[in-house]
C-alpha cells in the first residue's frame, strides 16, 4: 500500500503491523528545508522493531521514502529511550493499539518526556518535563486471543471529578494554586471533586521544571472523560500562570463533557480500532463530534481492513441536556484473532 507525506505516520505503521500489509510512504516532508523523517519518528520505528520479530524497514538516504514490511508481534520485555521531541504518550498510544495482540505479554519501560503540551500524559515512575525529559514509565499489558464486541451507547451523567495537579522543580505551592483555580470553576457544577497534588523531588523529578493538571470526569455508567493542560516548556514561548492553567484545564474538561459520548476525543481512534478488530459481531459506541484525527483513522481502517462504519447523527431527547452533536458508530468486527499468542 502506498501513501504520501508524513501525516498520520503512526496510524499507518500500526495498522500495517496489525493487518500484515506492507506499506510504502513517499514524499515525507520532501519540500521542507529539513527533509525526511524527524528523530521522534525514527525513534518510533525503532520501538516497533523492538516489539516485533522479522520486521523489514528500508529508508532512503534523505529519509523521504519509507518501506515497512511488518513482522510478527512478539512483545516480552522492552526498554526504549523515547526521543524528547515528543512525549512518551506519543509512543504509548501506538503500544496500546498493539499490546493485546502480542505473542507474550508486553512489559515496556519507556524513558523520556512524560508530560508536554501536545501529547497525552501518563502516570509515571519518574516524571520528566519537556524539553530535557528524564522521566520513566512502566507499561504492562496481557495478551488476548480475540476482542469481544462492545455496546457503549449510554454515557450517563457525570457523578464525580478526580484529578492530579503535579509540579516538578518549581515551588510545591504551584500545585495548590492550580487546584484552587480549577475548583473555582468546577465547584459550580458538582460537589464531588478531589484533586490530588503531586510534587516529585530528587531523581524522580526529571531534568526540567514544569507543572500541569489532569482532570477526569466519571459518569454513573462508568465511562470516563479526561482533559489535561501542561505548562509551556522552559525556553519555549510565554510562561503560563498556574491560575490560568487550572482554569483552562477545567474549561477543557467542561468542553469534553459538552461534546459527550462514551469516549473522550483523545481516545476515539483507540476504541474504534478495538471495535474493528472485534469478533464478527456488531459493536456500537456513542461518540461526541469526531476529531479530524479520528476521521483520518476511519479512512485508514477502510484501506487496511476493508471495514466501514455506519455513522448516525443522534438527536438529543426532550429531557436530555443539549450538548454537542453525538454520533453513533456501528460496525461488524473483522474477526481478527491473535495468531501470535502461544497456546498453553
């Protein structure tokens, strides 16, 4: 299969690995002053190489053409130094898509930047802020023979909000200031709010200063919606006040709640992938408005697995709060089974 450009780079390689189809990507930033693959993309390819067995990768001299022939997903114990241009979340999102289909359960130790303004962050062994990193994350995942079909159509109302305000290599007071400003907005809506403060010191605080806030709203039916904001990395752009950061994060969470659905906008593509790879049965999930990334992902699923989703606009009922335009995504799974898993 042939693609052009550097967009949706991870999607293409992950789906190629799962479907076993070879991929050729041309014109990767060919018109750029600095053409070819970036360091963080090369690091991503190396990570895929570590968790698979027999993958063949060819890159031309300028790095503008990539040929990728996927091997078998092996798993096992892996340690990887992630490139500091992107956070560990960038690498983990792909591992989450691949991990259940490995031969042996995956145990990955990823090192690098744990929190940055562009990628989703993760709970950690050691924090490491952009630009220098120094954080560490342990990810373990069991393997599955196949995925069960899902029906997630009733998100339910929000019953509680939990969160973590973290600060490293700055005053511990920063986290408290973030909590106060976030609560000033959220307290108007719901009483059950608890935001932990997390101030890591010494070796586990990484190499750069910074702070941030992660908020998660949980509904009565057990679905989760998340939002997070991280301070601007040292030496890149205007510094941000902890008060503004707390308020922005609270507003982002309210935005996610407004969009609604059973999965927040960051994780739409992950849930759609698991639906695609499910047993040959109908899966349904209610999502908020689709993000541009998700739309591209649906096109790629069609290319790699020949699976099309039925997309229905949902009209809000009389008694329901309005919120964003919801879409009900329905598909029949591809009946994907994990051929790598060892049978005991």
